[in-house]
């Protein structure tokens, strides 16, 4: 129902007035979930470049108009814990 109403309403507006926002998160580093261990080993250690690089991410929220133009500044939220 929403899509049908939107399709009817959108042509009444300029393409610069129809906006879309989408949130995307990006991690600094994605640690491997695979390790190589000797059978029966009690503790297996992994290695990462930075602890905060695997526990924090950046989130961006760009806003685009229907005519494919970036609207205003891109909002960035940095260093949010996962």
C-alpha cells in the first residue's frame, strides 16, 4: 500500500525534493574467524593490529536526491562500539 501511494505521489514533486537516506557501517578491521591449532591445544591465540579496530566502527548516512545528487553534508558517527 505504501509503495503504491508513493508511486502516485512522487511524480508531483521535483526530483530534487525526493530524498533517500541510507545508513552504512564500516569496520576498521574484520578479524578472521579461522585459526590453525594443534589438536588438543587448550588455548589458541589470534592477532589483530588494534583492539579498537575490531571492536569499533564508523557509520555514515548519506542523503541522495532522486536526481542522484548528494544532499548536504554526509553524517559520520565514528568510534561506536559493536
